[in-house]
């Protein structure tokens, strides 16, 4: 999978096909830092998703809830919690 982010918009791709596009806002003063998505295309178009994030060098760690669910408070997924945990590495060109 690939995530392409430019400005305040991100696109999630798989096998060259767009799965989801969203705008986002971040609040780096919260602990943990928070990220809010407004999905503009894909399965959950029009819905909002709330998450947390951490950046360490070229690595982005995200944990976010399913639409309509509460924001996660940590980066540990638990069975049935309806949270997604992902780690993304910046592509070296």
C-alpha cells in the first residue's frame, strides 16, 4: 500500500488504485498528537475519522478509530476495539 500526502490531503493507494481520499487536520500540542480525517472519497465518503499520530524521522505511526467510534488513546490495538494501527515509512527516491 502507498499513502500520498500533499498539504492537508492524503490518498491511500493499493495496486495503483485509489482506495480512499481524505482531508485532515492535526493538533501536535495534544498528548498524544491528534489527527482528524474528513473522508472525501471511498467506502466511508462524507464520514469523519479520529486518530492519534507520532512521527519519528521518516516513520509515521497512526492509530485511528472506525467512523463513529471514539479516538484511540494509545498505539496498541485490542481485539474488538474498532481501531486501525498502521506504520508508514517515507519512500526513499
